[in-house]
């Protein structure tokens, strides 16, 4: 990966992925996750997408992309620990496949820079429409009960902390936004945020850097850094929360403290530990809690590396709550005691290595991987991380598992269970 510093705030990264026929560009604008601006940040990328100086409305954007042989443009908001990231993503076929030798990467970069720095979409009509869409996304988050249970577990676990906030903001927060307040927020953050631009594919990175500098040279930036996440410490006692909704299947989400930072030497063993415990169809949770004992419809674990948190999620019959809860902890104790078969261990290592290898065929996932490495300060290449994973032993897994402590138990039960 090649890196070029554009100015005090903007860094450009080039990841050659020449075997693919596309080039993707991602703009990542970093903001501290906080109540005061979370809803504005969640709305902003969708408003920016609606029009800029180069393409003043959605129709003009669509026509511009069509003229670039069906290039695409997406927007969203991402949460990495306490870092809320405004994302704008662009994709086109690589220059060498352009039928008439066009510099498509430079053309898509022009659109990217105009969208980012020359928006014209702060109108009553556009902001009103996107506010409605933002509320719909928030309500959809509630409708996905599996994700909702994990969100609620995180909210209760980290109550009072930034991480408890939904990356989508709140319905009330979105509804309070005006055209004027959103525009003022944009004008403030666009010059006072760390901005990372990742280019994946086959492109002339120096030409793109020159293009970006032309757009930004006359803008006065205030130097900014990427927000840093604090590892969740907890208070020791286990918090238990039950909500009741009109659901036919219970959703259990259990939050654990790991105490391990992403840049710690113990983090790679923790990755393997999570894989052994609940990281896939090879794991203890899947094969014992789900398959052997039939206590749940799904059971898995995942790590939030920037916060030192592990979640276990399971879909269960209401009456199986205690049995499933107990067995989830039994399987964790088995990992802590080193009761891991050679098949479980090798399958877990292989699953992690295969997942990492798959990033080499997915430019957007490669961007997210590299961004995550930068945020945590580890900066491991795919092959470096695979090599570190291959050196982990069962004793390493046993050791780090002993740091994992239950913090919060959240259960989404049916109304009739109240």
C-alpha cells in the first residue's frame, strides 16, 4: 500500500489490486461519536450524494455515472468504536479496460471531490426527503430484531458512553435537523476532520493526488486527528435487562469485557479464541448450543476490537432462556480451560485465514480492513496478520480467554412473557 499526504487533514492511500477490472475510491470522514452531532453525521452523506457543483442533482449524477460506463456511487455512515465515519464510495471500471482509453479514475475523482467539497444539495426538498429516509433506516434497525438485540445490549452495557449511541442517530435528533443547521455542521466539519481516501484497483495514484490537491489547495483546514476509542472497562457486576416486544422468538445478547486492546500482542490470540468459541459453523457455540443441544436457532460471537468487547447472540424459544444462557457460559469455560480439540482449533485458524484471503477479491472490504488497521495503529498487511494467526497456540487461546468476563445480559422476550 502506498500513502500520500495531501495536507494536514487528508491522507490518500493506494492499494494495488490489478487482477480485478474495477477501481474503487472510498472517502472516510472521521468524527467523534457524540450525542450532539451523531444524527447530523448520519444524515449528511445521503444529502451530499444528492448534488454538487459538477452534477447539481440526482439526475445529473446518474447521467455522469452512466457516461462512465455504469460507474456507481454510494453513501453511508460507519461506526468503528467511538469513531463515527461519514462514507462516500465510488466505483468504475479500471482505466486499462476503458474502451477508448479514457481516464475514468480521474473522471470519478472529479465527481468525488465535487460531492465532498462542493455540495449544492442543502435545500428544503432534499433535506426533507433524506430526513424521512434517515428515520426509515432507524426504524428498520428496530425491525431487525437480531441486530436490535445486540444494539440494545451495547446501549445498556456502555450506558453513558459514546459507544452506546446508534451510528444512525435518533428519530428525534433527525427530526430536529434543519437545512441551516445541517449546512452549518457540514461547513464546520469538512475543514476540521481527519479524512482518509482509499483507492483500490489499478490507477495512476500521482495523477489522482494532483487532482485532489487542485480541489483542496485553496481550502483552509484546521488540523485534526482520528478519534481514539477507549477500551470498555465496566463496573464488575453483571447487568441484566429484559425488554418485551411482539416477537415469536427470544433474542439473547450477552456482552463480555475482554480487556484487550486492538494493538495488544494478545489481540490476535483473542481473534482465534473468538473463532473457536462462536466465530462460525466450526465453533463451540454452533456445534454444541445450536446443533447438539438444539437450544437455539442461531448462536455466534463477535468482537468489537476498538472497544475490547465481545458479544454473543442467540435466537431461542422463550422457555429455553436459562438453558441456553447456562450452556453459552459452559462453552466459554471450556475454552478457558483449554478444552479445545485439534479439529476445532485448526478449523478456527483456517476460517480466519480464509476470511482474510477473501478480502483480496473485494476492494471495498480491503479498504475497510486497511482503515481498521490504521485506526488501531497496527497496520498489518493481510499476509502479516495471517502469519501471526498461524503462530497462535491453544495455550494462547486459553490464556486470553481467561480475560473474558460477562458484563451485560440482554433478553428480548415476547409481550406474553411479561
